[in-house]
C-alpha cells in the first residue's frame, strides 16, 4: 500500500503486539472487541456470566461510542467495584491496556464505527471456506476460488442493478437528502437518511460562538453529551443559506455508486491506468447496463413503457446489424480447418518387443489335427489325407 495502515486490528496475542509496533510504527494497534467480549463469560465465572443485568451494563460501556476517556474510566471503575471484579487479573490487564481497545481512544481516527473487530477478515475466511476446505489440492482450490469470485461478482452485479433501479422515498424536503440519494449506494443512503432525520427532528443548537472567522456550534442530541462543531466562515455562510449538497471532502468514495467504475491502481508508486481505450469501453458498458436496468425498473408494470423500450432496443439492433461495423455482424468468410492430429498416449497400436512376441507365441497353442494328432495344421490340410 506504499504506507503504513492507519489502524491494525488483531487479537490479544503478545507476539503480534510486539511485531505490529516494530513493523508498523506509525499505525494504531487495536485489539478485536469480539475476541475480548467472548472471554468475559469464562473470566467472571458461571454465576455472573448468566447475569443479564451485568452483561447489559458492561456492553453499555464497552460499545458506547459517545463516551470520552474520563467518562469511560469512571463507568468502568464503577462496574468493577459494583460486582467485585477489582481483583480480577484479566480485568486489571484490560484496564491497563485501555488505549488498545476502548472506543474513546480512537475518536481521532476516522473508522466509521466499523473497525473494532476482525469481522471483515473472518467473514472472508467463512465465505471462501464454504467453497473449499483444507484437504483440497492446489488445482481444486483454484477451481473453487474461481467459483467463489464468480459468486461475489454476481452478487455485486445484482446489488448494482438494485441500486440503479431503486428510487427510495425521501422523508424531508431538503436538497441535501436528494443529493445523498444520487451519490450514495442504496444501503448507505438509508443509513444517511436516518442521520438526516435525526438531525432535523432530534438535535438542537445549544449555543453558538463566532470568533476570528470560525463559528462554533454546540449541538445536543437528546440526552446525549453535547458535540462541538467548528466551521470556517465560508462553511458557515453555506450552512446559513442551507446546504444543497454534501461537500466533496466528506464523501467517502467506497460508499458511492461510482466506486466500481475506477480501474486505476498503483504499482511501485506509479499510477497505472489499464489500457485507456479498453477501460473507457468497460466504463461505458457498465454505465449502459445501469441505464438499461434503470429503464426496466421504471417501466415495470407499465405495458406501454415496456413495449416502447423494446421497440427502441429492436430499432437500434437492426441499425447495428445493417451498419456492418467492426462489432456488427457483417458478412465474412470464416475457414474452419481440421485440427492437427497428434500421437498421444493410447492412440494407435503399441509396438511390442521381441520378448513380448515370444512370450505371446508360447502361451498361444497351435491348432491340433484330429487325423494325426499333430499340431500346426488341421484335418483338411493333413498330409495323411493327401
């Protein structure tokens, strides 16, 4: 990747912890929350592990993204004291290594609330494990791997088609929501739509401060702690007038509809674009398929629209057939010749050695004459009948 990753998520293996610090010096190392929480039951004992109130309180602290470091430590100490876990060695180790797993210590890095577990790699292992196993040979693995990739591509194509043909219902009259619908994939848009609705109906501005060209908002979301948002003067003017679109610097490319239409990659610090002509054709083909799926989705259930769409496609097909272009079906002669025959194992008769011939001759008995009881001739050619 030409640079250290922003964050490395592993289990609590001490050797891996040392290796990550040595190899990825600038990366943040985080322990997998799933591995930590799976060990809680065996560390607290059989009685406390079945206490749902304890589980609920612990999950409310560990998985809460809105707590700062001070509030997290106070809540952690309170629950340790309440249930008598202060002398538990495993919980003491977790408290000493808070910076490796607790959410408040990762607020300064953009992780979208997702990079807390190794679930992404585990899900890939599970996915490919359903197509192959540890007893497969190399050839079998490659065949199964191709089947797995084909299944993923089929799912991706189906999601793209659903994304292009689906037009969700907008819940607010804001142009910002419409822009989110146009730019995000359908599943991500629904998540963004929830946040937009919450911001409109559940959030309120507690205070506002203008100082040296920077505007600071203090926003409260229900009973949650207040959030401070700072804007420069240009952003404040746009906010005052009403944002009509999401600023480009806040759009993460991987969540947009055009994420699959960028075949540019990097090799040895050099940006490489695969054959521009081929890639442009591929991009246009993808866009064309998206347009076709969208038209079919808009015409679904309307017989007149379906007939009109079919008529347009048939007219274009006839024009392409008559055009005789390089991709058309102009008349051409194709000469098909017989393939060159090759001598392979099992074709024809095998040449026998002298030893094999002698052994075969010894095994095979000559015909016996019934007149003179001699071998080598029959009664018809017997000399006694001459």
